[in-house]
C-alpha cells in the first residue's frame, strides 16, 4: 500500500540539505507529508560502540542521541518550515538499508548525492546508490548544489583581461 508520504534521508551536509528542501517543496506541491530520516553518526550516539554490530533501525522516542547533536538536526529540519503532519526520525546503521526500509510504502524517496568517488566510495559505500538499486518506490537523487558564482568585485574588468591576453576589446585595436 503506497502512502501519501515522501521519505527523505538527510544530515547537515549541503547535498542532504538540498534534498530536504527539494522534498519539502515537492510535498507542498503534491499535498504529501514528509518523513525526514536522519541516520546518526555512530560517534554521536551514546553507547553504540559497546555493541559489536549495530543493527539497522529507527529509534523510538527514547533515542540514544546526544542532546546537542539532536538539537542541530532538529534545527536543520525546522529550516524548511515543516507543515503539520511532517515528522523527523533518527536511526542507526547502514543509511541506504534504513532509508529503503522506511520508504517501502512511500510515494517517493529523496536523497542527496555526496559524490563519493574512488576508495572512499568503496570503503564507505553510497547510500544514494543503494537506495536507487533497492527501493520499491521512485527515488530522486538531488545533486550537490552548484558553487555560488564569485562576486564581480574580485574579477578584473573584461577589457583589462583582453589586453593582457593579447585579445582586442575593440575592433581594430591591437591590444
């Protein structure tokens, strides 16, 4: 059974925040609710290192997440102005598996793309790739936001650049 819910995996990285913003916009445009799922950094959870293998799961209300870390994630979620019925959940384990499980009845799963390459991708894996390969619902992968253009204050004027490179800025001039 498909619900009228968009599941989004997010943290405080630029691509994940872009995914959260995209999911919020899509939810408002389509009348869906948002279930944001944050997979906790193992170092931020209390007592996770005492367990040899961390299971994939979403925490109940009494989650073991450090209070300051929890507050930062809640602020990031609040930045999109959540509508009534939207929810934030914390989980642990393999991000891709948790998100695929959480989205099994969702209308859509939204994730950011961290652009892991080479050895990092092999060691850490790619949650977005896992989601695209295993989710039962459509998946939207929001790319890394483009860098903001440099301000014109730090650029040389075009005519000056043209003279230095030997390119004429006016017809007939030799630079």
